[in-house]
C-alpha cells in the first residue's frame, strides 16, 4: 500500500514512530545506520490495511522497500522478514520463497529460516489449516553479531551428565540453557492474548524480543518499516535499544505511541518470554 504521507511524528529519546509511507520514512535516514530491521509486511491477501494487487506488482513493491532496507543496514546487521502465504483462489504462494531471490540479489546471507508455529487461525476446509509462518533471517556480510547466550531456553534435562569418557560426571549441556532452535512456538495475538489491540495481525512482542536480544546490543537502532501497532518498537525499547517504525494507518501509529507510553509508565502488558504455551492437559495449563 502506498499512501500520501501524513506528518504525524511521535518521538522521544529512544523512539521514533511516524505515520508515513515506509519509502519516504527511510529515504532521509543515513545509510548503514540500522543494526536490525524486523518486519512483517502485508501479505497481499486483502486485509483491512492493504489493497490486493497482482503478485508481480506486489513483489516489485516489496523489492523497492527491501532495497532501501539493505541500504540502511549496518555491515554485519540483520534483516528479519516475517511472512506467511499469499493466497489466490485457493492456491498458496509462500512469500518467503517468492521474495528470497530479491534478498539474494542484494548479496544478503540467509542464516536461518525460522518456523514460527502457532495454534490458532482460520480453519480451512479444502486444505490443511495453516499453523506456521516463517522468518527469514539474513545478515549483511559474513561477519555478524549473534548473542546466543541471551536467548537460551531451559534445557529438557538440565542435570544430565556425561556417563562415560573423559568428561564422565560432568554436565553434558550448557548450564545457561539450550539453543532455542529454528522452530519457535509462540501464541499468535488473538482475542485472549494480553497484547491484543484492534490490529488484525500483530507480532507477539516475545518473538521480536528474541531477535532484538540475539542480534543487537544496547543503544542499537531497531527499525520496522511496516510497524503496525509498534510491537517491534516495544521489543527494542524493553531492552534499551532505540526503536524506529512507520505505518500508513494513523490509528495504528497512535496505538503504537500509546503502547510506548504505557511501557515507559510500567503499565504495558506483554506476554513474558519463555512462558510455556498453555497446555490443557497440565494442571493450570502448565502456568503455575
Ligand atoms: C502485517 S501488518 C504488521 C503488524 C505489526 N507487525 C504489529 O505487530 O503491529 C502490516 C502493516 O503494514 C502497514 N503498511 C502497509 N503498507 C505500508 C507502507 N507503504 N508503509 C508503511 N506501512 C505500511 C499496514 O498498515 C499494516 O499495519
């Protein structure tokens, strides 16, 4: 969606959010100034905030935005593009496959294709219901920052020890926890999620937090060119990074700014990282 730019700047020391088309937001920003770009673009499936266009036009528009994003990225910086499927008359077009060649044309290196699995969504009748989307994590160049320790998760068998060999008796796993792997299970933001706003498809903040913590350092700039209600900006600010974002819908930008103020005031509710997914077979769903 390209819209006339609406000057509605909302900014403070670490946050810059604006109601503006992403290309015009990005053009004045300095090259190689952003450490992490994380976003979920429209999927061209006719959501309230997008107009449907032929797939080739959609891809051409994405190519322009991606090109500007690559210009903004610092050497060693990361770009995370979170997408699902474009659907046309029952046929699905996985957008990560469709867009991958554009990222490669810019020389980006794919480090992970992360599967984000969730349990709620449309119930399909003529194909299997879609219960995952993907995050393509690219870096600009061969050298890049990745702080695994900041995102380790509890090991399944934390006390497990080597039972033979020279390390017999020593812990076999990392005492800080294990690598979270490339399949991430986070509830999607549906009506009973604490982060739910009027936006039809928000990021869960915990998903972005994992990227912010592992791919940036305090003070770095994190930018979301399709910001929605500001989930990426919130994740950045929670961890003392700078958060930039833009969106063409004034209502979403106002909500993003309000959420930022709630975060500052300590009243914003976000689902905690590493909270287990509700499991009805466990007492209290596994939440106590
Ligand atoms: C999938 S949603 C992103 C939601 C976001 N991740 C969140 O947590 O709220 C895509 C967003 O892109 C916005 N958008 C569409 N075209 C845009 C453009 N040209 N520039 C900036 N934002 C745009 C839409 O208004 C929509 O809010």
